[in-house]
C-alpha cells in the first residue's frame, strides 16, 4: 500500500505532490542565479569598455598636449624717438701751439714756467745769438761800403754828364759812369735787404706769447743750445701753450649713426674725475666724410670752460641723442632665427607659428632694433627651437609685455 504526502491544494480541488514543488523551486533558483551572473558579467564588461574608452580619450588628450610645443612670447617694444649713444672723446684746447725759435743761439733767460697764465705779447724767453749779431755787424759794414761806392759813382756820373754837354768826353765814358752808378745802387739795395733780414733774425732773440693761454710745457733751460724751427736738425719746442677757456672735443661717430648727428645738436660730457656730473657742449662741425679706415665720422663739440675746471687732454664719455626711425621696435636677441632665408622671428597667430623675415637695425647687445617686418601687436616667440616651422601648432605658456625685458 503506497502513501503520498499532500502539501497543497490545486485549483481544481486536488492536492500537489511535495516532490513536484521541490523540482520547480530548484529550477527557479538556477535561472535566477544565471540571470544575476549574466547581469554582473554584462556590468563588468560595460565598466571595462567604458574605462577603456575614457582612458583612450585621456591618452589622446595628453598625447595631443605633449605633441603641441609650449612657447613663451614677448611683444615688441617701441623704440624711443631719440636714442642715446655714448662714445669716447678726446678733450683738447681750442688753440694749442708749440713755441719754437726762429734763430739759432743759446737760451739766456726764461720768464714763464708750466701752469703760468700768459697774455698775448708777453715775453717768455731771451736767446743769445752771437753769430747773428756778428753777421749783422758785417752786413752793416758792407752796407756802408756800398753806400760810399754809390756816392762816388754818383759824383762821377754827374761829372761825365756835365762834360758830355760840351763834348769834352766821349759818350761811351758817360755811359760807363752811369752803369757804374746803377750797379752800386743795386749793391746798396741788396746790402740793405741783407741787413733787414739779419735784424729780423736778431728780433727773434725774444720769444713772445702768440695768444692768451696757459704754459703746459717748458722744454728748455738757461744755456741750452737752441736750433731754429726751420733748421733741418733736431728741433725742440721751447714752450707749449694752450688756450683752455674753450675746449674742443673730438669724437668718432660710427657710420651707422652718421646721418643722425647734425650741427647744432647738444651733447653731454661725463668724466671719471667728476662722478655724477655732466658738462654741456654743442656740436659745431663735422668732417662730412667717412674715414675709410675706421668707418667713422669725425665731429667736433665745443665746451665752455671759463674757470678751467676741465683739463685739456682728458678722456671723456660723450652722450649724444641721435634721432631714430619712428616705426622701429626692440626685441630680445634670443628671439632671432638665423636661416638661409635671412633673419627671421617666429610669431604666434591663432595658435600656430608664422615665420616673419625682419630687417635688423642697431645691435644693443641684449636687444636688437627691428626696422622692418614687424608690427606692434605681433606675439614673438622667445628662444624658438631650431625645428620650428610655419603652421606648427604651439601653446603659449608665458607672455612678456613691452618693458619687461631690460
């Protein structure tokens, strides 16, 4: 006899066996676990795919950032309307003259030493000239002899002219007397000229100052042998006189600035012995020609020096303000690109490089003047890499405003 355990009632009123209920419950749980596993697997797959997509986007972004060159830029600086240049200058007196002797002899006395302020016509020295004195005495004697001969020939000429009127002498004798008179007269005139020449040489025994000034050198002393300035032997200036009330400063201006310096410009002088002080001068003349050896223009600047503060022969730094072109700009030298196409700079436009050919002007060491090929709003790349090309994408990481670069 068999028995079944009824655990429930069916709809139709019958009972449900317990074994059937267990089988159905196990199948239901298996499907539930399988569904959960599928959902978890799908979630993991979706999460992995999304992570890969996000990592790919990040990698592409980082790669693009790394591939884009980072650059620093600087804006051009407008150059000043007048550029100051500093050049070496030699300070010289307005008049500077060595004093020589015009006669030979021995120095008898001198009356002015170095530093003495002398006036024009002031006696500086006296020279003994025994040879000239002796020659002058001899010439005076020759002149007297010539005058005596002239007087005798004049008497003879007059006598023969009187006798010729009565035909007491021949015409030839009268002509000879007249010729002798004319010859003696010429001898007298030559002797007089010789006497005047020796008197002039004798007057050179006294040395006078040719102008107001200061004695800057005395190269002789009592008893020294003096050779005349026209002598072919060794010549030594007895004195050196300078006029320091007005000074001439000579400056060699480089050719590139030569067109900017004009007569009438003002200049300032700085000297090491006067720190923090400047002396004003005026450009009075130029050579109007470039020296082919130094490629410079010689200019002269006059400086008033009434109190003698400045010494002649000093070294000075001359400050000149030379006008410049209004459309020029200044750039740091580390912005330049040297290539076969010429001098270039790299600019940034809309995130891309644009190479511009420029024309340089004056070179100031850390900066250079650009006279063409640049605009005021150009963003110029600092320290551009050698491989930079037009159209290359770049990223600006630092910008420098005009005036930031000294």
